[in-house]
């Protein structure tokens, strides 16, 4: 198979996109002509202006960077001379006139096995739903949200203890390891796009910080999945009397002793809280303004914690 050199535009913003961009550059099989990424924005506690991971990578490699504020600012001429645009977690809607500008159109790299989990948070929603598998989909973009024909898919198992962050990293590696081979197939017209079955689609809604507040009437199984899915962002949380906790790690216990959901049980090794079905045993937690710690460390620092009745809400 010949190795034609494609001239690429690349649109992406977070670390996931950066890993794939780095793979493209390091392979040297195709040329990234221009990078589009989100504008610099305040981030973190200090609200300092932060450049995206993709922008930092492009600057290091001397690739021109464009940062349109909104979709209407995207101009077809940004892609002049480009054979194809790759889109990875970019964050802006791609207009129809952009989609058809390159010779090979625009390809999206999506972190689910489409048509399952179209939308903004496929990694977290897959863990939250208890899915056993997910993967990377390489998709020809069209006007609908993640509805275009599937070019290739690579499956990834979801392990029982996977967090959103761990699964993200494995999917990023899969995307980076497969993108160059896919581009060669595209350049040689060696792919057979498959239309998605819309009847099997599910939607991965964007995650709000409000969702991260624990509802103790839910089952321990549901809550343990949420804890993993929302790690490292936005991190599940709850309030116990006057203390605010972020929950980083938890296990499931079956016995809830028919107590009211939210009741805190006395235990030395984990912070056990009754749920609508079963008990959630919190093993790693964080108090407001403090470091992450084990439940044992928390109890050692708060020896009087169980001197009064505790209720989570």
C-alpha cells in the first residue's frame, strides 16, 4: 500500500486530542498544516488564563494555531490546501460549509462505540451505566451530532474499577495508536463506511456539577459507578452534618440494616453510608480545602466523629 502524504487540519482542545495530535506529528506520515483549538480561558482556583493542551503542542511543533471564539467564526478558508480535517473533542460545532471543504471531508474521533453514547460525555456515561465495553469510533462527520457513517471502530473493555480518568487515558492511547493507519486507508480509498443504526443510539449528556451531588436514595451499585465515572471531574460530593466531602473512591456493601438512606454507620476502615439499596463504603475522600485522604486517615484526624449521630444529604 502506498503512503500518500495528506495535508491535515486538526481541531481539538483537551489532553485526549493532544495525544492524537502528537501521534500524527511523531509518525511524520502526514502533515498537520493548521490547528484549531478553543480560546485561552481562565481555569483553576486562581482563574489564571490557560492555553489548551493542543495549542501548547502545536506551538512547540511550530504549527499555526487558530482560536475562533464560536462556530460562526469558523471560516472555510482556514482549511485552504487541506485534504482532511480531524476533529477530536474540539468543543465547537462544525458548520456544513466546513464539513465539505477538504477533499476527504472531516473525520471525528469519538470515545464510544457509536451509535451508543453520542454527545459530550461518552466516557463517564458508559461507566455510570455499567457498560462492559466501549471504544473509539472513527466517523465521517455530517450535520447531525455524532450521526455520520462509521469508518472504523476499536473496542476497549471497561474494567470493574475503572475511573473516568483511567478509561480516558486508555482510549486516548487507542486513538493515537490507530490514527495514522486509518489516514493511510482513507488516502487509498480503502474503507467501507457503515451507516449508523439510529434506533440503537443513546445520548451522553454533558455532566453538570449539580449531578455530582450524591442522592442517597439511589442504590449503592449506581452510586459506586457514579463515583468512578466522575473521577477526576467533577468528583461526587456530599454533606455530613457540617462537613463537606468529595468522594474519590468507594466500595459496595450489601447490608443496609433497613436504615434511612444517608445514615452514617460506624466503621473504622471506611466511611459507610446507607443507600436506597445497600451500603456505600467510602475509602478515599477529601474535605473542603484539604488533600485527598483515606477514610482511616480521616478518622484518625477526627476521633470524635462518631460521638454524635451523622446523616449525609
